[in-house]
C-alpha cells in the first residue's frame, strides 16, 4: 500500500492505496463521489473523464498513485467554475443529455474545448469530442451546446473565462513548467512503432457512407398486377408518395422531389423536411431513392436509401422487395435501433403495399379522387405490439 494525498474538489484526501488502483475507483470508493461513471474501463468511452490539474484525464486508466499531490476535479466540484456554469445551462437548453451516463465526461471534455479552442467550428468540436461516446443523443445537441458556449465567450464577453484561457495559453508555452507534467506511466519504445507505421496501409474512403453506417430494415409486399404495370406505376413519384402514410410532396422535377414525411409512434413524433432523388435500373426493374431531411422541432437529421426490386411471381402478381437503410442524428437517434421501431417500419411497408394495390385498381374510375394515405398510429401501433406479444408466447404472426 502506498500513501497518497490528493486535492479532491478543493479538499485534501489522504489514503493508503494499492499501486494498481485507478483514479476512477479512488474518487468513487475513497472519495465517495459517484458522479464519475465507469464504462469501458479501457480509456475508450470517455465517461470517466475528470480534470487533473485542470486537464481532462481518463480516470479508468490513470493510477491513483500518479495523482499524488495533484488537484483532481470531478463533476461534483464544478459549482464555482464559470465555464461549467455556461455548459450546464447549454446542455439543458439543447437537450444534450438523456440517460446522463456520459455527461460527466462530456462536460469535462467540453470545458477543455471552450478554453483551448475559442474559435472552434463544428468540425473541430466533433473532432475533440470524438473520444467521448454517447449511446443516446446522436451528438447533435452536445455539439450545439458547446458551440453555443463558444459563441457566448467570444472576445471578452466573460472576463473570468478570458483570464482562464490566458493562464492555459501561458502554461502551454515554451517556458519550463514549475512541476513535471502529469503522466500515468512512462512510454517505452520497443522498436516496433516504426515497423508498425511502415506496414500500415492507408484506409480507402467509404464508397457509400449511407450504406456503410445505419440501420437496415428489409421487407416486401405483393400486389395483384403484372410487373410491367407495377414498374410503370413506381416511376410516378407523386403517385408513389401518395401511397406512403405521412408523406407529402411539395416539389417535383424529373427524378427529384422535395417534401415532408410526418412520423408519430408513441413518444416519437417528427416531421422531416427534405429532398430525394430516384435512380432506376430499367433492365433489372430495381431502383434506389436516396434522400435526406431534418426535423424542424428536434433538429434531428435523417438520411438514407430506399431500394426496391420487382420480382414477377406470375403474369398477374408481383412481389416488391424493399431494403431500407437509414441513419439518424440528433435526439431522435435513440429510437433508430429499437426493435419496436423496426417492427413499426415493417408494418408501414405493408400499409404502403396496400395503398399501391388500391391506387392501381383498374376498377377505380380515372376521374375519382384517390383518398390520401393516412397513418392511423393507434391501430398500427397496436398491431405491432400485438404481434410482439404473440411472438413472445410462441404464436405465429
């Protein structure tokens, strides 16, 4: 056991600790400060980030004995910090936290960004935050909160923060430090670093980013019409949009459209405004609708591809295979991988197929107005839940 003394949130804490105890366990077990969250315990997720001598440090891979004589600040010790006062309000205003597990580490890193990079733009903020993982928010609110505080601190708007930046700038200059910098361990070059670098091949850029990342949902529906007729119908974008519950076109030029899609399911409600382009392969009778949009309320962004392919089952029957790949950023991202949402989208595909069959019905008078495709959220949601209950108890769908 090794005796150490740490200034923890302004008070001196002296303990005898094992050499292998990391700082995260020290502040939680010895300091009884459980606001520091331990996640991966490999220095990857960033949830455990605290300040050691005012610099962000991964407490799960920093040894407590390395912090002997140092000043350690955790999320419980930010009350007098002017940067944190602004960050806390901005995080709340921009909905930058949900479950809160990553928030203590996010705040520590965000504080460092505000002090070290006064002119940081969104790309720089995202780069600096890349070492802090969040499973809930999609990062948009967090990035917006940090950008908000940076905007508030332009020039000398906050003299106290400007003084903190100047102290950090001087401390980072060429003058020798009054004490050795904080290190967890001394790196040793084993001679393999150069060889590893030489052997590493450059990564190829992703050919299709939307295809490389996102949530994939596949489904199909069958309509009682010849494949050639269905293919002609699917080329009529306004007619197709009229079959999709919640969709509304505002502009149509050739293979490009603009419009909105309204979604409501339980706590999830959004209206995405965006644009899309349809690419068709006449020979294969397949197509991809590539689009992107943004919800004006939550500021969530969505982009994705809707691919479909026609399969002729008989001269009077066609199956349409649908492959949906989408990605969400922002507050609504927490719903994107939900199994319930996947079931919901699967039901939407079936509703779309029913509307296609209805609108292609030759018995309908050409002059008769077609009813709009409406989404009954209650009945659709109940069918999804009932299907899940049946599967839970082993019944067929």
